C-alpha cells in the first residue's frame, strides 16, 4: 500500500522518488538520459530532498531499435537504481506512461514523469518536491514560452488549448506530461479505468491541491521527436472526445437552428407561391442539398467517434501488455499480461 511520506516519521525528510520515463525508439538519447537522471537523483539525495532508495523506471513502448538492450545494460550497471519495463508492442505514449505509473504504485512516496528526450528541465524536480512538501499533491511542470517549437506547432498548440477551454476541459496551458504526483494522487489515478488516456486532463481531476512550477524547455539532445503530427492529432481528438460532450451539443444546436430556418423558408416559399412569384431554381436547391448533406455527414462522423469510444471502452481490453520487467536482479521477472490493475 502506498504511503504519504509527510505522514511518515521515518521518511519525513526524504521521500522515495520514482522517475518514470516512457521510451519509443530512443536509442540515441537513452544512455544520456539515464546518466543525467542519475545525477539528479544524487543531487536530490545530497540535499535530503529524496531518499537513497529512489529509482528510475524506463518503459520501452515496443521499440524496434536498441532501446530495450540499452535499458537492460543500464539495469545491470546501476543495479537497484534503474529498472526497465518492456511492453509487448507499441501501445502509445500515454499507455506506456500509465504502465510505469501503475508499476511504481506502492513502491514510492512521489513519482515524477518525464519524456526520454529530457527537453523538460529536470533541474526543477527539486522545486517540485518543495511544492509537495508545502502540501500539494500534484505539481505540474509548465513551460514559460514555446520558443523551441516551430511556428506551426506553436500556434496549433495555442489554438488547441483555447479550444479545449471553450469546450469546458480543464487544462493548464503549456503543460504536457512533466509532473509530480504524490502517492495519494497516484492511487486516485489508478482508479480511472478508461482505455483512451489523456493524462494531462485526468490529473486535474485527482485533487484540488495543485501547484505549478515554470521552466524553459531546451532543444532535443539527439534524434527526432517520435510524436508525429498524426499522433498529436489523435491525442488531441482523444482529449476532446474523452472529456467534453460539447461537440454533441453543438450538433444538436445546429439541428435546432436548421429546423427553425427550414420552417421559415417553408413559410416564405408558401407565401411566394400564393403570390405567384416562384421560379424553379436548380442552384438554390442544389446548394441547400449539398450543405445539408455535408452537415449531416459531419454530424454523423462526430457522433460515430463517441459511439466508437463507447464500443472500445465496453470491451474492457487491457491498455497495455507487459512482456518483461527487469529490476536489477540479473534476469527478467516472470512475464505476464497486465491491464494495469
């Protein structure tokens, strides 16, 4: 059972910290990331901000390069300090992150999640821990600016955050997946059973004690981002359809407006016919048919997305399957399938 180190006299000054790092084809940066994160752990232990029992967990999300072999090598080299989880295939960033978070539940007092490229400033983890000690259960790493992004990514991100706010989704602008969760917040998170994950919105539902720590994002150390435009669009759409029914309400409102407009047009056409002013017009009929047909297809598509989500969720399929776990004992633990329970 997980514990809250603030209520534990033994660990009161030194919480056990787990740092969870999802990886997908990150062979160029894994070794650098491991070394930098181990240096951070050493600094935190020296300043009594974390316990000597703190550790790193790297999750290989079905990579087809040398990522997993490099993780195995690090586990052997830094026994007890580095652990590895290998998923059976590529389940996606959010599922891999959730696999790591559920693995560390009950093994730590606080957990920090960060991407393998370490573009997020891991130097502020000490500030996150301080906010935790001040009584916050969740500490979000928030970028001050988006200068490291290209023009397209910067403005689409800004537009997306604004859209999510309009749709009623509680999101912190410029916060991704760099955050600290307490043991209690992590326990709450594991109660969420949905298959489609959008963690940056889910964490806002876990507790009302939330703090922000601001930082500047750096350039990627090596390799290319594995978050393609397609993956970002899928994640964004998951965020909308998982946390907002506003699109469905917009469709209903459009339907009401079109119905009212149709009644008005029908009345106008009837009056004009009685007055003998009607002239058969192919253009007006065609435009109205195309417009209504397009609107109906779009509406069915949006409704279909929600129905599709329901179809997938009711199956209760596992969000990920774990192929292997290594914890510095020289061999993998028994392999098993897991749904993250």
